[in-house]
C-alpha cells in the first residue's frame, strides 16, 4: 500500500500560527526538523527536538498525553528549550500542557480539533508559540 498524501517534507508557507507569539527563526528550523521526524514515528507520536537532534520520542501510545510524558522523560533536562511535534492534533490542552511543563518553547501540530481554541489559549497562557500545519501524519 502506497500513501502518497504524506510524502512531502515541511512547507512553512502552508502553516498558520494561531498563538500571540510566533516562532523565532531558530524555532522554525527546529520545528521543521521535528515535523519531518515525527512522521516516521508510530502514532500517537511526539518528538521533542533541540539543537538539530531528537532529544525525546514518545511513540505508539493510546494516549497523546502519555506520549508527551514519555518523550519528556526520555529527553530529561534536554526538554527545556526544545520544540515539540505531534503527528495529530491535541484533542484537549492536557498534552500540550505536559510539554509546557517539560520546558518546550514552541509546538507544531496539524490542528483541526474542536478544542483548538482551548489548546491555543493554553499555549498563549504559557507564552509559547504554536504552529498548525493543517496536515496530519497520524497513521491510523
């Protein structure tokens, strides 16, 4: 089975930034790399990325919150100042809030949840940037 819909790379021009804070240029670069990395991880997938490397990966969980917790645990102190990519939208703010507690400064995700306004409000409350791609990597 070949699925051509998810073969592309990262297209910054097709992204939207719903948060008050936009990513810095350095964050944009890391977000693009994290977005490419997360598409190769088993869903539910979270990748924390910093300084050109994946520092934490949470994969194959039934809960997006648990995927974030695993990624944060594996990243340890390296989570602070990292960016985070999710292969599908955050259905509630709780997964994003786990990333915020771990120290992420920017997040990339597809968006498309009925709760996007609540997730965006959580990002704004924490002062982090959030990017929505409008395209998911979720594999099932």
